[in-house]
């Protein structure tokens, strides 16, 4: 089921990515913003594709502006994918540690906002989950599809990527 969902997401977003009118991602003014109060959706499975809900809950999930004064971490995923669920768990753990120093954006590829379509066009790698990290100047530090760790809950790789994004700004 996740395979079908990923293919459908890729096919539907292929049209978005190829639109000539797709604007560059919007840049937010300095300060907070982005997705906030991130938590995992209840009832997620980390071993099969039975979870029918998008794995991340929170406020301002349809936000799509890149930070201008701090690194930006972007999560792309869909429901019905245990790989996405496991990476969502890591992403939410990173959010809890770095919510005051980075901007977090969460894109549900089954329903991206108009503002998020520019993110999809520029950073989505065609498979789920995809993660992109940008420094405060908008330069790409990391942009890859797939899980960042072998163990559930291990957010150390994400923490290191975010550290690199912060260090690049100094």
C-alpha cells in the first residue's frame, strides 16, 4: 500500500515539479514561525503500512516559508508508510530539541498547500520520506530521500545535519 501511495504521490507531484510557473520558496521575515507544537499522530505503526493518518500533527502544518534568520528543516511524507512514520518520529524528536533555533516545515505530499508547492518543486526527491535542511541563507545542507537511521527513535543523524546547517552560518 505504501508503494502505491508513494507512486501516486510521485506521479501527482511530477506535474507540480514540472510547472514552469512554480515560484521559488517564500522566505519568512526573521523570528519564529513554521510548523509548531509537533507531535506524532496517535496509532502509528512503525512496522507496517496500516497507519492511515499523516504521521505528524501540529499547528501551522501548511506553512511553507523558509527561515531568513535560522536553519530550516523540511519533512516530506505521506500516510500509509512505515518508513515515513519512523522518520517522522525522529523529526519530531529533533523539533523538541531545536524548535527555538530552527524553522520546521512539514509537507503532506497528498495535500501540499499552495505555499508548499514551491518546496515540493525544489526539494522533494521523488520518494518518501524526503528531508531537506537549509542554512539561514537558504543554501542546501542536506536533501535526500530515505531514513536517516537504522534504529527507531535515533535522531542523532538529524541533530548532526542541523549542527552542520548552524555551523555553516557562522
